[in-house]
C-alpha cells in the first residue's frame, strides 16, 4: 500500500482529502502545518506528499525544498489557490510533481496522483535498467580483464619470442623470451623501435615481396633463418610472421621467434658423436685385421721353430 502525507493548515481539507484517498486504497497520514508535515515525513517516509502552498511558518514551497533535499525521489503535489499560477510554476521549478487548484476535485487529484505514480514507476524502471546495465558493464569489463590477463600470461610464459607491433610498425609487445633472444630489454624497444630495425637482412629478404617495393608479405610460415642480437651474436631461429588486418586495413603485426641455439648445439654434438663412433668402428676393424696378421705371424713363427728343431732348414 502506497503511503501519502497530506499537509494543510486547514483541518477540514486534511480530513476530506484523507477520507477520499483512503477510499482509493492509500495509507494516509495528515499534518496541520509545515513543521508537523516535515516531522511526519521523516518518520513515515511516504511515497507521495500533498501540501498546501500557503501555510504559516514552513509553507508548502519550503517544505517541498526540504523534502527534495532529503529524498529527490519523493513526489510532491502542490495545492494552490485558484489563479495562483506563479506559485505553481515556482513549485514546479523546484521539483514538484504537479499542482492542483482549490477546491480539490477528485478527478484532478486522480490525474495528479496517476502522473506522480507514473514518474515513480519510470524512475524505478530506469534505476533497474541502469543497475542491470552497470552489472552488465562490470561483468563484461571483468571478462575482458580476465581474457586480457590470460592472454598476457600466455605471451609472457611462452618459450617462443613474441614481438607485436601497432599499425606504424612500432613494437608494443616484447615478451621475456624475445628479451633473451635479442638481448634488448623491453624498455629499450616498446614504443621505441620499429620492428624492422631488429630484423636481420636475412629476415627482411624473407619478408620482401616479389614486387620489389617496400611492402612486406602478409604471412610467412615457420622458416629457419638467423638474426643478430644486440651484442652482434648470430642466432639461429625458427621464424614466423603475420600482418594483422581488419577490413583490409593494417592493425599491426606479430612475429614469432624460436631459439634454435640449443638444438643446433645438440645437433653438433650428435654429429661429433656419430663421427667418433665411425672412427671407433674403423679402429676396431683395423685392430681386427692387425690381430689376424699377428696370428699369421705367430703361425709362421711356429713352423719356422719346428723346422729348426728338425734341422729341415
């Protein structure tokens, strides 16, 4: 049940309005002065206030201002004397919901109350919509943050060097693996270097278009090549490249680098091991041949010794 506070310094007006409103199903409280009206307003916090504008002490306009200062959502309907348009306009300028003239007619009161309730309904719907919108924005923002954090962790934890640029080729992402490969700190390259400045001539050649102009290929699958670190070290890498576009417009680019130094070291060790194994097999074969020759010598020596013993020689 909606609460209505009726404030008028004429008791008869309060009694008549209260009876009419109660018949319409409202919970009505009356007050015979602005001071009493303010006190009862703070006590019951009604949804709607009907107040006469001309009262001794705290008049209706002052009561309106005080109520709006405490709760702007309370709808206040001003009751004015016939022809007191200036006061009504002044009240509307200070947030009154509506005004009705004395003597108050049921039809005019019903229209004013309907308008007041419509305003409250719209305000509640707007609040609910705004609240839901804020929740949706918060949820969407948190989801974007979560995805962004996840992607950032993927980039940071990747064993491959990842270098990304904006549409002007300025480096905007340079992960820890890229730092290890190139020897540059992030602070040295982020928004500081053009990605082409850290490309070796071999990589530039791989990316150059067949047209002979300065454009680069949109895509390059994994290819083995070399780059030069900050210190000048030649580093073998697996390299992949992609220009990022949206509606054919360049948004940026991303390059991936897989450090092949350890693989190359292991390959070299494997070749050396295989070479040593081959040498070992050769030596073993030679040893076997020498052993056979020695056995031959030993057999010949035995025959010679036997011949000497028989004086056959």
